[in-house]
């Protein structure tokens, strides 16, 4: 494959009917506005073009759009039952001690009480301890600062999920 050819997974994504492409995007990120923006920009020539469109769409999400996106994410330490994506992304908590899981539950609840949404972090590749430390650090943030951190973390998650969608043969 040359660098100018479109990856097979991206070609398949570009060829999907609109409702199927929207469903695939909405599964990657629960923000309707984000999914619609990416859908409207099809077809993509390269994966990088898709990621750039994702980043641009993420930057323009309103607070309500971010809330919609966050609603699609389960709390850290409690992946959605039967959801392989959630379980894979939160693998760092799978082997955590009962103490760490209990501590994360408490921290999640405190965070949610303060900010009104789940603690969101790109959990891929992070240990349970790293996630615990991050929530402890971020719970002291101002709401506006935390919203921008969430936007950045969500962008990282979206890139990982989009890569799985379009880079598999």
C-alpha cells in the first residue's frame, strides 16, 4: 500500500450508508453534533484527515454537546456490562484491588457531585493507580478548567476509537 492510497477500513467507512456511518460514529462518541460534523465531511482520503476533522469538531462542541458525549461513558472502574470497548479501555482497573476499586467509586461519586458528570479520562494504557491519582488531582479544578481537560481527554478517546473503526483491514 502506498501512502497515497486510502486504508481499506477508511474506504469501507466512506462507503457506508449515512445511517450506518452515523451509527458507527455515534458509537465512537455519543455527541450527535460531533458525529454529524464528521459525517458531513466524508469522504476522507486519509486517517489523519479524519482525526483532524474529529479534533476540529471536538473543539467546537458546546457544554451541552460535551455533556451528551460524556453521558456515553461509564464511570472508571465500572465498565458497561457486555461492552467490550468499555472493558478494553478500562483494562487498567480490571486487576485493581478491592480497596482501589472502592476508593475509585468514592472519588467518582465526589467528582460527579462536584462537576455533574462522570470523571472522564483516556484510560487506555493507564493503571488503576494512575487513574485514581488523576481524579484526585483534577477534583480540585475549577469547572471551566475541568471542562477543557474533559474535551482533551474525549478527543484522545475519539481518536483511539476512530482508529479501531478505520484502520482495521
